[in-house]
C-alpha cells in the first residue's frame, strides 16, 4: 500500500470516528431510573457531524502542503486564519485560548495553556499529518504542540500518535504485533506512559470496555492510551465494531474515535474501510473540504 493511500485511510477513518462519535458526546443515556419526571425528558437523536478533531487535522494538512518546510509560526497563522473564517467548531478551552491570544498578537510559543489544564488532547487530535512527513523530528513536534498545549503529557500524547502512524508506515506494526509494546519504550517517563503500562498490566485479554474504566475523558492521559488500545483491536474486531465499542464507553467519544480511526485507517487503507461508513461520511456537511484537502495532500507525500 502506498503512503498516499495510507494518508487517505488515516484522514477518512479519523473523520468517520469524529462524525460518528460527535453525535454521542454528552448524549444522555436515557431517563434516570431514580428520578421522577412530570414529563418524559426530551430525547436527542445522534447526528453525524465533523468537529474540531477533523477540522484541525485538515488545517494542519493544508499548512504542510504549502511547503517548503513548516514552522510553528506558520502553522499558528493557518490555525488563526481558519478560526477567523469560522471553519473550526467545538474547540477545546486550551485551543480556543491560544487562538484568541494569537489573534491579539501573542507569540506562538507563549499562548499555549500551561499546568494541568494544558494536558488536554487538542494537540494529539491534530498531529497525525506530521507522521507522513518524516523530516519533522521530536523537537519540532514539541514546538507544534506547544502552540496550544504546553504540558508534557499533551506533547507525549501527540508523539505517541505520530509514532504509532510511523510504525504503520515502516511496517513495524502490521496488526498482529502489540502496538503498545512498540510504543512504550519510545516514550518519555510521563503519566501518559504510565497509563500505557497500566493497560499492559491488565490481566487476561482486556476488552475495550475494560480499558475504558481507566478513563475516556478529554484528559490526554485518558484519551490517547485508550485510543491506541482501541486502534490495536481493529484487526480483530473490525472498524465498525471498534467504533461502536468506543462510543458505548462514553467520555470524549468524538476524539477517542477519531484518534483510533486515524491510526487504524492508516493500517487498513481507504479501500478496506466499511463502504457504508464512507457513504455516510460523504453526506456529512464539510466532507467536500476533507476530499479537497486529501486530493492535494496525496500529491505531497511519497
């Protein structure tokens, strides 16, 4: 499979996970049996829609395709332009803070959120395209994350996503191998790495629901390890069943499904994604942007 095909699989499966998961994020699971209702509570049907998980990934791809070599300030300018044009929806608090301060003239290296509030998954959700440009090293990845998130776990979460995708591209991970075993030795000693070790230590052959008990929130220590574990289940369960299990686990459903989809989609390629999911994605508002960016980006990767 060619690198452009793997890029297409990554973006399309990530967008499917985002769109599917977004309809279930914060969706009530039904009436509380311990509560008396004068009237039945209103129900909300899940609707597929693309959110910042896909939108930020597309902006990153657009910036990478501008060439010749992307600098953090240039990516920051692309992100601010997309925000000003109204192309970004559902932004997390840390990313929104950074973009507003960039608009006001802040420097890219100073606007990202620090402390525990900077340990969200906003950097990890948009970092995937860098995996397909091997010339970008860890120090540069750190700076690209730093634009919005200045916490070490936010960077390590993004690094883990890139390393997982590069393991696919180098054929180190073809499905049967343990993805976590490949990643853990390459990551710094952080809470995120500790969570991966915790998953590895679970007895037997844990299911997605078992790992979900450790956390599925937007905290990067919850979301990225959970997504990595779920991506590794796709060769056994298939993409649709894996997405369904991720969404049933609750939490940050769109980001968790999008991250798992990006990694699994790169492994599967576009021709092995479920046709019914691709057809549903094609009907979602914003799909034309996905398709247009992919056509350009596939000409820039080897």
